[in-house]
C-alpha cells in the first residue's frame, strides 16, 4: 500500500520544492533487496503500465502545436544497462539525471515553460524492509506552464501510487 508522504528535508529535491507550484510525494514500504535508488527508479519507469505510455503519446501530440517538446515514452529505459553506470547529465528515459547516489536519485526535465524534478529516495527500515519515496515538484514559469499543469497534476496523483505499487516483487 502506498501512502501520501512529505518531501524529506534532507532530500536532494527539497531545495526545488521550496519554489514549486506543484509538490507531490508518495511512499511505499518494500522488502529491502539492497538495490540502489537508480535500480529502483529504472524498474519504476520500465514497468509503467502501457496505458500510461499511451497517455504520454497523446500528450506529445496535443502539446506539439503549442511548441512543447515531445518527451517520448516513460518506459524508454535501457533494460540491460547497469544502474551504477548512469552519470549526471545523461538522459534516463524522458529525464536528465542530476544526481545518482546509492540512496537517492534526482532527475529533471526543464524548459522555458516549467521545470519538473523527480527524486526517488530509498531508506532502510528495520526487519529487512526499506521505504521508497518518490517526490515530484514542478515550477511553472509562465501561463503555458500553468495551463499545462491543470490536467497533468491530477493524472500525476493517479499514476504515482500505481507505479510505486508495481515495485513490489
């Protein structure tokens, strides 16, 4: 079961959250398989339900006339690449990697309309479990960014818990 959570003050995304117009954080407790945060993020993206990728395709077609970029598919992840090989500045699916630490990854997609940051934070718990928190923050820059977020925010709140639940093995 996922739950609504707060963005941790010590998370890499916390500084971006302070300036954001949209903030969302979900958490889940999983069996601790000692996987680094990037491995969990890659699983999260690669195992996204097909209907979400279809929504991304619709999004890409709808926003093209407005001058927004085609983001591609969330599941466009290299399934054989080692999680530790990703370096800051590289693309990971639709995002650019900003930090790849064992316990947390921070990624972003920024343009002239809005900045989207996403972090996956993995914290060990007692009894062979870990908590995984996925935080997303968006800072809009203009009216088009704000208009874009009107339909996107509710979809994000729907998709985040679905994606996190799929991390259960």
